[in-house]
C-alpha cells in the first residue's frame, strides 16, 4: 500500500513539474559600444511596415506599440510625435521549424514486470521482450519580435533587441503574452539617468 501511495505522489509531482515547463522566450540584444545613451531622452515609434499586415494583425501591432510605450515611459523616456532622440522600429519574423519526438517502450510487449510479477524471474522486464522506439516528426512556428532603436540625427542603428518563442495556434493566447514579450526584449535597454 505504501508503494502505491509513493507511486501516486511521484506521478502527481512529475505532472506539476511538467506543467510548469513551458517554452521560454529566447532574448538577445546588442548595441553600439561607441554611443553615449545618456544623451537620449525622447522616442517616437515608426509606423508598421504594410507588408506585415498578413503576419501581425492590427490589434497585435497596437498591443506591441502600447507595450513599448509603457516600458520606455517607465524607463524614463518621453514619447513625442516627431524629432525624437530615438526612433523605434518594430518588426516580426516567423520561421517554420521541424522537430522530432521519440517514445521508447523500455519494457517490451510483456509489460513492466516481464509477465512474472514484481521481483520474480527477470523482474522489471529486463531481458524479456524487445523495446521499441517510435519517432514522430512535426512542424512548428517560431516567431521573432525585433525592436530596433535608431539615433534620429545620425540615422544609424544604436540598439537592437530580439525575442523568439514558439507560436501558439491560439491568437488570443499570443496577444496575452505580447506585453511580457516586449518587457523581456527591452529588459537590458538603458534607462534614463534620473537627476
């Protein structure tokens, strides 16, 4: 009886761990080492590329823009309509990837105990039957959110952040994650020095 309770506890604990293991966004950023970011105080958003309309809905574009504004405002930057210190350009790219899953039946066709019961004979299926591995191929999409910052006067890229994650088939789920994605991509963007 104790073994049954122990097995149930292990199964329940494993289920909790697995549900907590969702894919995490991969984030990278880079910047121009010769630029003094303390000179920047204002920003403006460039309009979205019209060609992205099929890839990113207008609603999602608006959510991304609002999330960028929110983060930059909290970092001390001021949004202006034109002649900003920094011009922000946003782009989304989707790649199709292939993956493989494998399931291995370690205990063969006669089951976990090798047909003899616990601890008797071969036990645990060792040496009994043959194990089989089943492979399945699948495709999935990885979306990348790219946020570029350009120096308005110099007309050059000074900072770039990229976040990539597997896309969900549920558009509402993706939209709910957008503010979090933007915060992660902009996490290392320099804050305005407070005086």
